[in-house]
C-alpha cells in the first residue's frame, strides 16, 4: 500500500509534467510566429547557452541534478525547433527572382526546395525529365543551386553558360575546389560553394552545419547566408582548399573505415543480433554508425571517397599506421603501445576531456533508449 500510494503520486506529477510541456510547446509556437515576423533565427546559441546556465543554477539550488535538467531541456528544445520549422520563415530577400534547384528531386535537394518554399520563395526544380527546358527555366532565375550527384556536378555546371549575369550560382556538393572553379569559369556573376554537413533525414536545420566557400560577389549572396541562418543552421566560411583537405579526414577516411568494417563483418558472417545483445551503448553506437552507412545510397559514398586523389593518399597513410600498430602487437611491445597512446592523448589536450563529456551524454541516451526498447 505505501508503494502504491507513492507511485500514484509520481503518476500525478508525470501528468503535470506533460501538461507543462504542452504549455511550453504552445508558447514556442507563439515565439515562432514572432520570429517569423521579424526574421529571427530559430536557433540562437547565446540565448540557449544563457538559458541552460540559468536553469542549471536553479536546479542545483533545489537539489535537482544539473545534468538532468539540461538533458530534459535540450530534448524539449529539439522538439521546439522542429515545431518552429513547420511554421515557415521570414523571406530575407523579397525581391529575389525565382530559385532553380538542379537535382531538386533528390533527397537533399528536396529539403532545400522545402526550406526555400517555407521562406516564401518561388522554386523551380530542374532535372533529367525537363533538362531540355533548362535555358528557359534558368533565364528568370535569381539563384541556381546545383545539387547533382558528385560525379556529374562539374559536367552539369559547365552547361550553365546561359545564366543571367546577376544570377547567383551555387552548389551543395561535398567537394568544393573543382565545382567552385567550374562555376567561376562558366558564370561571370556571384558564385558560392555550399556544403551541408548533414543528410536529408534531419528533423530541422537547427544547429546543422553548412560550410560555404566564397567564389565571387559575397555582397550579392549575403542574403542567402542570412536566410540559412534564419533556418537555424550554423554557417562557417572557409576556403575551398581548406574545406577539401578537412573533408578528407571528416568524410572520406571515416566512410572508408566504416565500409571496410562492414565488409569484414560480412566476411566473418557475424551474428549482428548477438553482437547487439552483447554490446554496451558505446559499441552499439559504433555498430549503428556502420549500419547507417550501409542503409544509404552506395553511389553517394563511392563518389565521396573517390572524389579526390588526396583521399586515396590519406587512406594509404592510414593503412600504414595500421601496419605499424599491428607490428606492436606482433612483438607484444606493450610499453611502445602505451607510449604511443599517451602521445596521442597529449596531442589532443583538452579535446580528450571534451570528447569524453560529449560521448557520455550520447551514450546515456543510447542506454536509456535500449532499455526501453527491450522491455
């Protein structure tokens, strides 16, 4: 009886929490209307950081774990961003002529079509089925975005010789040097290279990274950068060379490593169900990232890995490090292994602790979800 009474009280509080969350989401909807009216971004890092810091202090004073309240609020805000996203966004450049997205029927292209339409722009999609009308469609364009597959992006860009001189030409390819140069060669107007660092399955653009590389006429496409910030994206400007060098490590090497791991699992005919049952959240997460790769379009990852000669050179260098590490195992050189380990730790510095904290939060969420699903 005492336990039942306590559980009844907890159930009552849970219902109050649901009511409060519903009220909060309703307020978020009102905030979204105001943000849309005044052209404010749905995600403001400074506001979020300040709010979380205040709530953590308040939680501590009441004996509530600070990490608990932050976890709850972050999850709530993630839902809030998705709700605000559905309300539409302010049109930063009302005078903008039509926007043409080449490849707008692709998964990522569709997301940009959707975002521009939610922002009040007129959008045309150009693809294989209507390419014979490309010149006519582009003749009235104020912005043309090339979202074609990587292996044909430069080829497509070279055909765009008929764009209006004031039209902005951009691409959303994961490689930047070659496409950016091709755009500069074929078009005399404003040019910018974009790389959305996310897939099409995101709930909203809030907190998502979009890298941009200046080509020409930054003042002409400045509104585009601001429009994407309003969507909640985090915009970072780098040179095309720096971008491509970074992507060799961020994308090509990581994707290739996951590919090889998946191939190895297949060759071993691994029992995936058993591996998942035996895995703690961190190992389950690693398996999930490999599985995520193989759940997507193989041509995309083939193109990313094969897009630059430097990718192969980096992968070969990575392979050499494997050989050296294997030699340590073969010679059972424990001290050398520890020394190399410590060397990397020292090189990472404070980032090691940062990565530990970030991964802990992710793993706790993964654990909670796994326990719930196994019930």
